[in-house]
C-alpha cells in the first residue's frame, strides 16, 4: 500500500513520486496536504529548514516537477542582489508555459515593480486558476538584502492578490530570520538528518546492474561502517561509494573470492578506505587521479590534506614568519633565552621543567605575543640577516589577511600590535618541512 495518497493526483504519479524520494515520505505527505489541489489557495509562505544534504532542494524539485505544478526555482547565492533575484523570478515565470517563447530580459528595480510585473506574467501565462510556487533556495542570503525583501516575499500572496506560495529553503532556523520589527510568520517544516538506515537504503538503490543488490548493499554497509562517524553528507557518501566500488570488486573480478565472501572483500578494501578517509570533503585530487593512485598502491602520505599545498602560496620569509609566530604563541616567554640565545649558559633540563611544569600549552591554545618578540624569534631562526623592511611588515599583514595570524586588541595600543598564530601543529610541521626546519626541537611542550 503506498504511503502517499491525495485525491487530486493519480495513484500512479504518487507511486512514482514515492520511489523518487525514499525516506522522505512523511515530509512529502505533509507538503501534499499543505498544497491541496491545484486551484486551491494554499499557505502564503512555507519555511523548510534542515542541515545540508537532508534532501530539501531535491524533494521540492522532484515534487513540483513530478506533479507538474507551475513553479519558479531560484538559488539566492547565484542571484545575490534583490534586482537579480526579482528579475530571475519573472524570467522563469514567463517561461513556465511550454508554448511560450524564451523571455527577454526583464527590468525590475523595486519590489513595487515586481508586484506589477508578476501580476502581468501570471495573467499572460494563464495561471490565475492554479497555485504558482516560488522556491528560494539558500534563503539565508535574503538577510543580506534590503530590509523589505524578506517581509514582502512572506506576504506576496496578499500584495499581488494572486494564488502564489513562496517556499524558503534554508540550513538555519526561522528564529535567525525573524526581523526585529516583526513580520508575517511562515509555516515551518523541518527536514531531519538521514539516519544510517536511511543512508543505507538510499545508497543501495544505486547498485550497478552487473552486480546483485545484496552484494552492493554489503559494500554500502562496509562503507557506512567506516565513514558514518565522520561524514553524513549524502552527496559525499555517494561520491565515495562510486569512487571505491571498483576496488571492492577486484577480488570478484579476478576470481579470488565470491560475492558472498565478505571477509576477503573487506580485507581488500580496508586499506583503501583508510586512504579515502584523508580526503573526505577536500577534493584535493580528481576522481581519475584518485583511481590511478589506487591502482599504483600509492602511499597515503602523498595526500597530506590542506597542509600539503598551503605552503606553495607562501613566500620564503612568510614561512619563517609563520613558524616564528607559532613558536611565540605556544612557548612561554621565559623559554626564549633557552631556545634562541646561543650562549645562554647551562640550564638543567629537569629543574627547568619541574619548576614551571603546567598543562600543555597546546591544550591551552595560542597566546598573544607582541611584534618585537615575533621579529626577535625570526632573526634567531633565519640563518641570513633579515632587515626589518616594509616587505617583512607587509608579509605579516598578508598572514593576517589569510587568517593564519590573528590581530589581538586595538590598533591604537601604545605598546604596538599583538598577534596570535591560528594554525594547527600538523599545518606548521608541514610548513617547517619545506624549509628544512625541525620545529619540534624548539617547542617547550616537546622537551
């Protein structure tokens, strides 16, 4: 018995819709109840929210296309100003009818113009007797536009006196949208994250025809067992499933194992899934490069994460500046004499450490340091003499702009600016390797 039922639509259409949106039947059923029949006035505005990859955009597009409802679908990131947004809505609305010729560019400077042109477009497309849906994806961008845009969209049905519903899709809650002056409250609908069972069902639907459904379901079960704790993004999991499936099939293709020999299949795929863990979300290499690396049994050390290529964009002295900043942030001031003064005399390591023994500085986080301490450490760790020229100071500003350093306090401080280093230990070790500098020897926590 189908989960989706509605008297206004054929059972075959609803059955096909149900097969296209697995694990979202309750949300689709709710939307069908809200929409009602084509000619009925529905709720003026609907706010749908949920985390990324929870199916908001896909479900709305599939629902509107499958039921062939007149709609406009606009991404607010692509159309980032009110004028671009309003003009795109009008252009798509004029193209709703299959018989209509492609619309020319529409000029719309204000929301008053939009209301007038919207009425004309609805009349010209003969849409007066059915609901028109305007879907605004990534709707959180509306908060960056003029103050009247969001309240006007929420009351568009009232302003135009037409059968129109505005649907806002967002990753943040409605409370972060609501203007301080108040506005018309939309109907809110929450899309929860997919559970591991839902992900298993959705990913298993994409099995290749040359392999059985049980074989592919076993592979998806292994994949989710490895990645579910670190990645619940459906799109990323689909990418990982497609990328690593050929490696999983290798023992079967070579005749070394059957489709039911899960132990051998797991032993073959396990090291490759561990390599793939290092590149989740990063997309540092293309799929073809990853497959070549798999075929060559490349060392996972070839994939260093962001730290592997971040140093490429830094000039030579900027690397040393960043290293000096890291040392200044994580070493106590009293240790500078020990690490950076050549003739500091003999210091007993045990007494030195026990006297000031505290929690690891890396657990406490980076500490602010003045500019003169940064330059003093820089002069100590760089072999050649570096003059304090404008070039060095401009590189410090560049590191702040890149958010590798952060400026602490106000610029009008009499004792000069203070900074903090914001990079991780793995990042700075990768930077230090490129200039042959052993940073661990200069860190107080590793004495």
